[in-house]
C-alpha cells in the first residue's frame, strides 16, 4: 500500500515552539538554513524514487522562489502552508482568507503552478475554526491536511475521523480531508504520523504503527519539516523546557530514520491519492 509523505517547508525560526522568543516582525533578521537540509531531503527522495507533497509557507516562497522551483522541478507536489504561519483560530475569517490568498499568489509567482492543497500552521483547524473549510473551498482548495484527531493544547479535533474522508460543506461543496496519522491506544488516539512524534518515539514503534494502519486498509499520512534534518540547528533560549524538548529532541537521529522509513514503506503525493477519495460519500 502506498502511504502519503509530506513536508511542511518553513525556516527554522518560524516554528510555533519558538514563538515566545522570535516574533514575526523579526524573521527578516535571521539567516536562512533551508538549503542544506532541503537538498538532503530531495536527494534522498530521488534516490528512493519517491515523490512527496511540500506544503510551503508563502513568506518563504516570496523570498526563496528558487527553492519552490527546485522542489517542483524534481517532480514533487507543491501546496500551501499559509503565508505567515499564524494559527487559524486566532484569526478572523477575512484575515485568514487574505493570508491564504497571499500564500497562493506567492507560490504561483515563484513557479507558476496551481495550488489545490492546504495544511494549516500547527494543524489549527479545530472546532473553533471549522469556518476555515469554506474559505479553503472559496479559494480553489480541493484537499486539506490540517485536522489532527487527538487531544492537544494547541490543536486537534479528537472525535474527527482518523483516516481520509470527504467533508461536505454548504452548496454540496466537497473537500477531502487527510488527517494526520494516529493509532488507537485504548480510548485515545496516539499520534504517530511524524514531526516531533517521529523523533520522540523509537523508530520500531513508528514502523509498527504505520504497518498497523496499512493492515487496516488505510494509508498513513506522514509529515516532516526540513529544519528537523538540520543537525546544526541553532539553540534558542527563552522558549521554556517543554517547547525546548519538543523542538530539539532527537534531531540528530532524523536523517537515519528517514532513510529507514523510505526503505520500509511506499509513498506517493497527496494529490496522487486525492482521486481515490474525491468520490467517497461524505
């Protein structure tokens, strides 16, 4: 079974865990560290014959159009990660719409491609911000991957479906949702789909969990970030012990784990998987 591999493309200083120490208006003052980890990822994917979906921040697309063109040019799918990495439930509806449109325009100007996929910063489509689904449809988005079916202080819709499904909105408009992967642990959903969880849990547990999802007839949705493969990533102070742990845990093991992941599983882009779910009943 083919699983779905995705990367959220943002600079190392744009991550929510660092927000207490680095403000949006300070981003311009920090040096980019994207090139080396992104090259590692793209070379490794090519070596393994894997194409992935890259959710790119609009702010980054404006300043690094060459990176966007390089990703697309090597056969990968481009989608939007918003413009400013803002949490949707902290925005007004029109504010989010403007942020989304700005990101789509920035990506289009960088490489001229259409954008039909979206992932919110920090999976911030929650019960409080379901209205964002209509904004996505208004702007030509066909699929979303922002809903995490877990309980977390920053994100999550705990009772949402755990596998890809169709969301029916007003006027019979349909959006395919690709939730981040979880496995059942008693009554709870345990996140196993990537990011800090990919670094925190031993690799054998990740492999076992993804195989369990596949055995039930579903693809796993894996998400990672280029900065997680930057072994020299700067250490930022003033972010608190929990955020510091989340951000830096096992970064030195990420490259080897990704190599093993690509050897153990088959992957495709979210856009390639879309056709299998677009006609499902909602």
